[in-house]
C-alpha cells in the first residue's frame, strides 16, 4: 500500500465551516480523479492533513498532481508504533545511503502526547546517520528529512511533489468560458478551475465542423487532466450563417471587434441559461487588435454578467509556457477570426462605431439547431465519430484549386492553375464554374478555406481545404 500525505494552503486560511466543506470537497475530488483512471483509493482527512492510500503508486502521483486545491504531496512511510527507537530505525534505513557524503537536516512535527519532544526525536535521528554524512546544515541542506508523529503513528516523508494549488474544484461559483481552438483561452479556463470554479465551455465555430475538432481536442485535454469533480456543459455554436452575413454585407467596417461582441452576447445568454456567474475569455491586453484596452472597454459595455480575463497581464511567452505545462499547447493554427474577413482591424473603437456594425446584423443569435450541446464526458465519442475527411493534401487532375488570399500574395506565389477569388465573391464564382472534380481551397492560415469548404459541402459540392505550406512543398 502506497501512502501519500496531501497538503493544501489556502484552505487552511478559511473559517472553520468553510475549511471543513473545502476539505470534504477535496477528498471527494481526489477519489473522482482516481475513479476516472479506473483506480481505487482510500482518502482520509485527519486534523488538517489528508492521507491517500493507493495500490498504484505512479498513477496516484499523476492524479494527485492534477487535483485543484492540492498544494503539494509526498509519499510517506508509516511506522505503526510511535516509539522513538522504531522511528529512528526506520529513518536510518531509508536515509543512511542518501545522506552519505551530503549535508542534511531533520524536521519533526507532532500531534498528541509522547514521551519525547520534537527536538529530541530530531536529534536522535541526526545522531544515527551523522557519521555517514557531511554534516548538518539547517539553512540549505542537500537532504531534508521530515517526520510527522500523529498519535501512535509516525509518517516519514519522502520527496515533495507539487500540485496545482488553488481551491478545490466546485468550491466556488460556476462560470462559462468562450474557448477557441488556440492557445490562450484553454489556459484561461485552467486558471479559473484552479480558483475552484466549475467552468462550462462555449465554442463559436467559424468553419463547422472543421475547426470544432481542434477545440474538442483542447477541451478533451482539459477534461481528462483537470476537471476532476465536474462534468462541464459544452456548447458548439455553428456560426457559419453569421460569417456569411459578414461576407455578404461587404466586410463589416469594424468586424474584428463586432464579431467578438457577438461572441460575448452568445456567451452571456448561454451563461444565464446554465446559472453561471461570469464569462471567461483568453484575452491579454494588447495581444491582438481586438484586445486593446479601448476595445475591451467597449466590448464589456451593457453586459449583465461580468467578464473575467485571467490572462490580461500575461505576455504570449508566459501563456505558452503555462499551456505546455497543462498539456493544451498545440501548433495547429487556423488563424484569428478577424483574418476571415481580411479587413484592416480597428484598435480604438468608439461606442457608436461598434453599434453601427451591430445594427447591421439585425440582432443575430444562433438558432437552436445551430447550437450543439454535450458534456465533457462525451468528447471522446464525438471525436471518434466526427467527419475528418475535409482536408486534402494531394491535388489531382480535374480538381479546381481556389486561392483565397489577397491579390498581392497570389501574384508573389500561387499553386499552378489556381484561381484567385476573394472571400465575398467565392460562392458566386463557384456557382458559375463547371466543376468536374473536387474544389480545393487554400488561404494564408486555413480558417478562410476551412469555412468555405464546410459551406460548399452543405451546398452539395465536393469541397476540401488544404494548408498552403503543404501544396507549396509539392510544387518545389
């Protein structure tokens, strides 16, 4: 049996009732983390300490390192009899070889009545291994030996392993997050999970179902590794009809901000339906054009539910570092949604300018048929059954190749035989053409071509998108 001593930090600062409730929730989430991995664990809370008993050491270490609210944990050796001689013998067996030629220190904590003091036990342990060591160093030892004596039992503590810290998931109010298939928003979700809030997720799909697959992979990584204690509601919103409105209206003047405002509105309405107390975004001040302080102020106007931006002061390198740590980093990049419309973004929008674009959309909101709802526990089955046959790397004789980039980029390089068509004209152009083979589309990042391929599929065409780097390599 492997025994782990689990430590928390902030929970210990709470009042007695809140602390007890959070301890109970943390114990529950530890059990859930093991159950989700098909493991059994016995968890006990004892006077400010939590102990987990497991038969699978490595899997338990993986679970405990990902349960929100755990500051750190250590594997411990249990000495059933609390006599000083038995404790000293056990420590000597464990650490004699480790301290050889190194400095060390011994720290003892006790709960209960014993025929020895903490200092006496520490000295006895130090005396038993001193001759093999390089001496005692209380300030910066190479080997730290920690002992906890609780009643008639003693726990000899091994290496300390960090957990995520924060508060137990479920101890704070529920939030919902606007999540993309990119790097930032999954990190924002993780940071609020760490603050104890269950988080539902909303993905506004601009090229449904293609870009939804990357989102689902990010959502799966979060759910599998960090959602112990809550099965989130996930909404996938097919916004293809909205994109068509933007394109058909001749490129909205302020689309990089007004499109995001619509996402805010969708998030607010769905958050109200599920009883959430705030909306999370992955915005970082000044990172892209829609995230300047001026634009963020206008986006937040008239919101009934507050918007939380946990990444607001982080730079991109810091966000990437966290995303690698939590397992959501991906090199796949469809591009920012503003690239879909190909306009010059505004960075200092005024209230009346934003309202001008919003008025042109006639109070758009997705229909119920355009909103797909699932739970985090259903992600696997959806990924396994989703159509992945939208991307095509090999262009064959008879295929029609459409380049959706700007004219200058097309002039500098394009795939031989490709047609340069602008986004607002592509559907009309396709209807005019006689297509015997498939339609292959490419753009700078992939989002534009993925969107058009998905919409053409709905219209009955054999349409695919491809990445520009792949077809460029084929012609070199």
